C-alpha cells in the first residue's frame, strides 16, 4: 500500500509564453493530456504541470 503524503496548494500560476514570469490565476481548468488551460507549458510532453516546494519559491524570490 502506498503512503499518503499531505500538502497544501498555495497558488496556481500560469504564463502566456515560456520564459516569462508566471501570474497567479487563483484557479484554472486542468485539461486531459495538456495540463493547465492557457498555460504556455501545457501540451503533449512529459511536464505539463510543475509542483514546487514553497522553499524553492522563496529562494527564487530572494534572487530578485
């Protein structure tokens, strides 16, 4: 049996173009075999949605 891990979703972010800053959309549609609707990283490839630890986000914010 698999161990259940719990977490907390704190933001949903998408970008219109790859390589640009993502914006918080608060909610969105998840599309089968695509990812998040209107996200530049959606599509038929291996990483349609990324889950980031809050520690990683805080580290990137500190670099700004």
